[in-house]
């Protein structure tokens, strides 16, 4: 009976939370992370759902969003004018987004589904990072297109969207869409769309989703860019931490987010002729922990089957091989929730990358160990991607004695190792090694206890 009562109370609390509008997001006072209206740190844990609006019906949208909310995601990244023939191939209800492909003529029936996604996400406690268009609509390159934007109609389109969603709190604007800005026309489109939004909407954050291996700030340094975003791409050789460090060295300080990283269940470096196998959950974890420990404000997970909402009735893109509904349960997505849960028990927003903590040889290959320390020097974390032992200089901590823990990124479990004096360096050796045997070490001042009670020991 008591157990049933607890479940009922939790259900009511969830219903009360879901029934309220989410707070607007803003930039922290030190310009290094995102916060809610009351200045509480916001952990951006995104999921890549580019074709969500274009391909799914309301029942499927509910299924997808509910799964992601339950797994601990906080942001869903999706697109209004989608990549996969998003202008001329209708959505699940037979509707196209624009009348005569004119950005000044929104099809109300299509946009009611965009409205629905935002409303349902809000009920589930999710923010939507919304791209007004995919990049092939102004820079076709390898895409379907057609190119329909110039500076003037981009500004008009941005203004129309801003007016429609001005009072929708759980919204972040993301311009771009996997394209470089290569000509004056391309820059004009993005500037025009940003101006159109800002003419109406000064409430919501705006960023830019660039082409692979680039940051938003490689192209844009305008006042409207609230936070930097990079696409580290779909390669097991990528050094995600380097993008974060580069962004943090820029003259204008902004939060930085990895907006598209190694997708789970995608061919590694699929654009090359040579076969490198497939990226899996271990690649996702390395990408995520390298990003966050380097000092990012957030990380976006992705799965090849889910971004395109693939099923057997559709032509697969980039060798998609698993239906999106089955792919919801691939291990990487749940493991991202474990990461967020762990980081939110720590002062993650105050952690600073500090590689001098690692005293052993530390080659910048797949075994590269990343470490960070909080501003008060009472907490250290260090990540070993393949279970390689490492030595930490404990003398850099302001503590006489510390508690040490291993966090298992595969299961979300925490294991207490013991107490250590801080008068010398100390080696830490995980109990397994090799690809997929990644571990996170947590060291905390013994007088600053961290509550891991809700995590399996």
C-alpha cells in the first residue's frame, strides 16, 4: 500500500510539472553555460530528430518524445523544412510546409503539427531546438533542395516563425542546417533569417548548426549568436574536446554545445571509400565525455536510424539498418541519461579542463585521458576511454583527504574505491580495458560529500 501511495504521489508531481510551461532559457552570467529563468544550470542533453515533424504522425511523435523524456533528454533538435525532400514530400498527413514553396506562404495545416510537437514537448519537460530550414534550401550542395531562400524572403520567413512562436517558452532557434556559408548570398540568408527573428523575438536563444568539422563561430560572430555550436561529425578519430577548447579561446565568450556528434549505428567515416566498421555506444560515450569534460555546455546524441525516422517502407539513408522504434532502445541513448544524472550531482558548470592533473604519458589517440577540476579545487573527474590506468596529481586539490569513486558509463553505477591522502600522486586502474571499457574517476574532498544514493552501487 505504501509503495502504491509513493507511485501515486510521484505521478501527481509529474503531471503538475508537465502541466506548466517550461522556463525560458538564457545565458549564465559568466557566459559559459545555459540557465533557466531562476539562474539554475541547464544541462543540454539533446537528441537528433531531424525528420520528426516531416515523417511521423502524432501517435508516433508521442511515442518518440515520451521515450526521450523518460531517458533524461532535455532538448530535441528538429527541422521545419526538412532535409529529405522536405518541401515537396508531404508529412504523415499529406501536408507540405509552404504554399508553392514560397517562404511567405505558410501552410497552416502543416504548421499545426509543428505546434503540436512544441506543445507535447513542453508537457514532457523537453525543449525544442528548432531549425527553420535545412541548409540545402539555400546551399543545395549534396542535398535535394530546391534553393528557395534569398536574404529578403529569409527575413520575412524568420519574422513569420517568430510571430507564431513568440510565446512558446520551450523553444531555441537554430539556424544553418549542416551547410557551410560559402557566398555572400549564403551569409545574406542567415543574416536575414536571424534579423527577421530578432525583429520580433528577443526572448529566445539563437545559434547556428554548421557543416561537419566546423563551429558556428567559424562562420558567424554576430551579436545574435547566443551560443556556439559545433558538429564534430561521425568519425571514431574525432577529437571532440578540441572544438570546445578552440571555442573557449575566442575573444567573445559564449557557451559551446556539440550539436551533432558520432551517431550510434552509422558507418564510421561513411563518406570515405574504405570501410571502418560501425560506430556504436562506446563511440557515443567517448564523444560525449570528451565534449563535456572539456567544458561544453551540452551534448547532442544522435542515431542514424532515428534522425531520419527510418522504417522498412522507406529508402535508407547512409545504410540505415534498424527501424527507428527499435533503435530507441539502442544502449547509447540510455547511457546519455546516466551521464546527465551523474554530472548533475557535481558542479559540472564550474569544472575546468586541466590536463596537468594527469601525470603519466597521455597520447592523443583513442586512449586520451581527459581531466577537469572544479573552481574550488575540491572535485576532480578524469575519463579513460579504453580503461587505460592513469596517475592523478592529488596535490592540486584543496583537501587533506578525498573520497574516490569509479563511475561506470555503461550502467550508470557508482563504485566507492576508498579514501586517499592528497600528499602525492596516485595511480588509478579500472578493472577492465579495451574498446568499450571506458570509466570515469570521481575524486571529492571527504568534507564535501557527493550523494550517489540514487545511483546503483
